């Protein structure tokens, strides 16, 4: 997995400890445990959690990451359709709007 520096790049000066934990723990240790879950499964879980919580701001990044990790257009459409019944129709609509941007090709 490619080293993630988004925390330091975006928040490093403002919130250095948060940035460190984001980059080193969340992405450096948790996401790198590929022997436990594949990156594709981690992406599916993360995308589902973000949609569930209504955290649309972070969704674009993770949809792009999910696409890189092998989630197809058909799969993301099915994932969002499936969770719509559990997390709410408006959240699914918002997620579809983001997914259409990422999977436009």
C-alpha cells in the first residue's frame, strides 16, 4: 500500500497529532493489515460506514480508493442500492451523486 500523507499535507500544521494518527495509525497500521482483510473489502466497509454516517465529504476520496482497490461500477451501484434500505434513501442519493463523479468513465 502506498504511504498516505494526507493528514500531514492537509492538517499537519493545524493539528499535527491528528495528522500523525491519521497517516501512521489509521492508514499506516490499520489499512495495511492486508493479511486480515483485502484492500477491496476494507474499501467496501469504509464506504458503507461513511454513507451510513452521512459523511459525504470523505466519500469521494474513499470511492476513488475503492475504485483503485477493484470495486467496479456495477459493484458500487449494488452496494449503495443495498445499504439504502438500512441507512436511508437520502444518504444513498448523496452517495450515488459522488459515485457517478468517480465512475464517470
